[in-house]
């Protein structure tokens, strides 16, 4: 991720710990960001699906895809990930600790969270009961079959969904990410070189690598 910060321009903001007029602190302008998907919005083939395996971090994925771990920021920006702690899959150790911290015991982890319908089809292979609908544990279902001209009662039309199932589904979604195909890397890096510098004449402009926030404190 350090290589990404090298592209960011600087900004000088007021040093509020100092009583000296015109005292500034210089830092990277973290609000200066690019959106890769906007740059390549009309080229859906520029991206591919990728499944994060095991405890792989963004730098591991970058090395696997681009043969360069320092391009981990490309992985994150491509997926609009701002907080790796909450938007990236947990490691197995962190996941185990998270489950116990949230649910208290493993019995609670595997206890029922809710019940859902299972999909039911008739003899014409038509769906008469969609799956995945949240229902009560006492839910029953029957339908009239016109071919047999009889009412059919479905045994066990529901399935239980545990707390663990919910957490696993969420982690599984986090593991499915988009990656920018390697051949488009030069285009992105070139655009970053163009988009990151400040434009001369813009508000608070010092140079293309630096802006300065105005000191609006009034001395008495």
C-alpha cells in the first residue's frame, strides 16, 4: 500500500496545537482518490472475478495477479475497499475470535438464527414456493395440483439457518472480488499520473504536489 501513497499529493493544514499565525502541518491528501471503475466504466472486460483463498491479504492477491505485492492498492481501489478490517475476509484465527466474541459460545454460534422456505416445484417443474423466504418455525405449505386434481401438502417446507450460516455467507461475499486485468495496469498508472497532481489556478494551489488550507484564525 505504501506505493499508492507515493502518488498522493500533499496538503498543508492548520497546526491547531500552535499559537503561531501561519503554522501548518503537511500530510498526504487522503481525500484525493481515483475510481478505477469510472475510468474503465465502458469496458466491462477490463475486470474479472477472483476468489480470495484462505488467509490471503491484498498484497498476496496482488502478487498472484500482478506478480507485484506493492500493487495491493489496485486490488483495494478496484473494489472500493476503504477499511480492510471490515471489508476484507477475516483470517481463520480472527474469524474464530470474532464468532466467540459476538455469540459467546460455540453452541450459540450454531444455534438457529431464523427459518427459510426451501424451493418447491410442481410436476410441470414450475416454482410454487420460492426458496429463501424468511418464515416462522411453524410454517406449513400446500398447493393444489391441477394435473392430479388434488391438494398436495409439502412435508418440511422450511430449513433452519444458523448464526454460523449467516456469518459464512457474509464472509463468502467478501471473498468474491473483482480484479483489474493485468493488461490494463499501464492505463491506470498513466491516468493516476495525470489525475493526482493539483491543477494550477485551483483554490489553495501552491504547486502540483501541494495545496495549503487557509489560516482563518483572527488574532486579537
